[in-house]
C-alpha cells in the first residue's frame, strides 16, 4: 500500500507540474501557457494641422495569469525623447480616478482600486493628448513627414505581463518593443481631408477608399493584433496591387509621391509576399493589407503590423529592395511569433535577415557579393576586418537588446551574427528539417510570446541529440568563426590537410584541392580538382582539428579552404605546394 500511495503522489506531482508548465521542454507552449488580454476602444481626434491627437482610450484588461495584479503597467514608448509627447489628463476606473498613477521613463503604472484576481477583468479609461514633436532624427520610427504622418506608439499601450511578470524594460530609442496581443476598435477623426490607412481593413471588412469618405471619420476593428498604427496624408499618391495568398488576397498599398520609390518597392514586395507563403505553409499570410509608407528620409525601415514605415530614398535599388523584404519578414517575427524585441531583438532581427535569404537565395542583396558573405562582413565591421570599435567581449548573441554599447554593436550582433547562427543551424539540421521546425514553431507560437530559449529547445528537439556544441559557441560566446589550414602532409600513402578551428565556432569545412590552371576575375580555376564539404557537425566532438585525406596529386597543387558562403575570417586561403618539401605545419599570415 505504501508503495502505491507514493507512486500515486509521484504521478500526481508529475501531472501538477505538467499542468503548470508554461513553456514545454520541447520548445512549444506548455499546457499551462496563459496570456493576458487587452481590448482597446480608442476615439481619437487628429488635428493634422498642428500634429495633435486628442483621444480617450477605454481598455479592458483580462488577467489570465495565475497571479493577482495590484497595478497595470503601460508603455509610453515615445517618452524616451527629451520632451514627452504624451499628456495624460486622467485615468479612471469606473467613474472615479485610479488611486494613483505615475510615469517613470517610458513606463506608466496605474494602481488599481482593488486587486485584479486571476480570471477577472478591469476597465480603465484614459484621456490623453499625443503631440508630434519636431525632430529630424533619422532614428525616428514614426512621425510627421512633409505634411503626412506615420502614427506609431501613439496610445498608452498595456505592457506585457508574462511568466517573468511585468515587462519593465525602459525604452531608450535603440532597442525595439514587446507587444501584447490585443483587440482594437479605433475611431479616428481627421481634418483637412486627410485620408487614413491603418494596420487593418476597416470595420466592415472593406479596404478604405479616401475619396468616398467625405466626413473624415475612420473606423477600424483589428482583433488579435500586436499593435495598431496608421498613416495619414492628404496628398500622397496611393498605388494598390492585389497579391494572391493561400488564405485569400493580400492588398499591397504604397503611399508615396516618388515614382522611384514605387518602382523599387512594388515588385520586391509582391514577390516577397508570394515567396514567403510556401516557407510558412502552416500559417496563413497574417494580413489582408500591407501598407508601405514612404517617409522620404534616411531612416531605413520600421515594421508595424500590416504596415511598414520606409526611409529608403537615398539607397541604391538593391538595398531598397532588401529593406522592403526585411520589413515584410518582420510581419512573421515579431508579428506572428511575438518575440520580446526589447530583450531578445536578435530573434526577430535574425529571422528578418534569414527569411529574405530563404525566399530569394544568395543574391538577395548585392549581386556582386553573396548575402552570407555580406552578413559576415557586416558582423565584422565596415572593412570586413575585425572592427575594434565593436566590443566583442559583448559580442554574444544572447545580449539584452537594451544593453549594447552602440547601435553598431547592436547591428553587428543582433542582425548579422544572429542571422549567421540561424544559417549555420540550417546547415546542421538540413534544409528540410530546419524548414519544418520553423514552420511548426511559428505555428505553435502564433499570437504568443516565445523566448529565444524556447526556439533553441525546438531546435534541440528537431536535431534529436545534444546540440550544446553548436548552441553554446554561437549563442553564448563572443567570438567569431575562424578556420585555418594548420598542416598539409603525407601519411600512409595519402595526402592530408589538417584544418584548425581557431575559435571553436562550428562552421562547415569546404576544401578544394587540385592543380590550378587559371586565375581570372572570377577567382581561381582548378583542374584535377577534388571538392570536400562537411557540415558544422565535424566540430561536434569539440576537437580543435579536423583532418581530410585525399589521394596523391601531381605537384604543384593547390589547397583552398572555405568559400564565400561560409562565414570565416580567413576564407579563401589558397596555399600552393610545389613539392613534398612544402609539407608540414603552416603558420598563416593574418
Ligand atoms: Zn529589422
């Protein structure tokens, strides 16, 4: 009896811990996953002349967490600027003001009259004003541009409360955001014949047509969105295209006065929307409408749900097209899988770098150099040499987005090193297994909040074996990949090349040996050549060296390590062996 009761207790404990498991060990949401839910009802009067939004927001917040909440935290993201664009006039719970609210940095905390129990809801009413401040900063992600507006981060937005509690990261302007999935019912009244495009189709499901709307009232309903933004203009040209999608049509809207902008964005956007769908075959394309807004600046691009604010006019055509693909890729990360960009920006940026590659292949950006090589150079620094200004002791992918020393470091690591890690992971798993894994992961986490560790657990599960040899160096160590040829020699009637992994970061080994016969603009041409390719798994044992053997070749012969699709500091090393006297350890010139 005693044995049975102990077993029963053990099984009960297992059941309880599984029931409470928020994130499953296989990287998927656990059976105990929960998410709190805001529903916004916003009525806004937009004085387009002065750039002032006067609004009342009623937000009902449902506490699905197991905890009781005593306060609600809001993001006022634009408060990172010297002058606050927000004026909060009142916060009421019912008819009476909340007992207390305070604004610190970009967070606003409202104390509740009585604690909000698990499963209960509360409605808060906020009267506020949002002002567009004059700013020429190229880092602005939204703002007023030559009389037109891209309106983002414009309402008090409830912060995410997850298994870590309230997200209290104070926004500094560099890192990005962490959004809660919410329902929106938004009325916008404009003046002076400003028309509006927003994150969603209008409430009745139609796409807005500004000519037909004489009273300048715009009503939008967006359920299950991570954010709500809109663009307002009275004179920008609107170009519309319909792109087929598995779940119906996607309307592509381009707002621009510039013919070149329309030319540079239209076809790349259409082909990306078409091309991304088979990659995420288990997820319907997330929006009925995608709006590309031309802000005419040099701001790059910023993603919003169903919208992109683009400042690409100074760029060459290829770079503009790449930025369009990158921002559209963000519609999946973070707007399908709601990663926390404020802490783990490397997840959505890594995917926003990877997805254009998966859609378009190696020529996605510069036809002259391949994309992997381009990303490797960007990771290293502008010259492709190790950039001393990049603090590589902090060059760890798992660095909180808000703690990089400079935007250069942030760019190097969160975008490019993170991309290379995903790209190398695909080499380890194989393209098919990797493709299925990301499809399943994004489908399981759609509308939810995965962490980077969840993703890595999904990768571990798909791989089916210990993957620490790959994950630790790529995600947790500051170093860069660097292979070199350590030795070439002869043993037991065979030649061998010994490759050294100088920093222990696993990358594939590609080796060509042969008799060179020509050198031209395209590089080196071999004859009698043998090609060897090994996935990063050759470094699984943790050994510093990997040896490749091959049959005798006539002297002189050449050995070339690496290629432009393998990130490696010393790729392209070409060594010549005139006779056996050249054999032995090799000291590489760096
Ligand atoms: Zn991005």
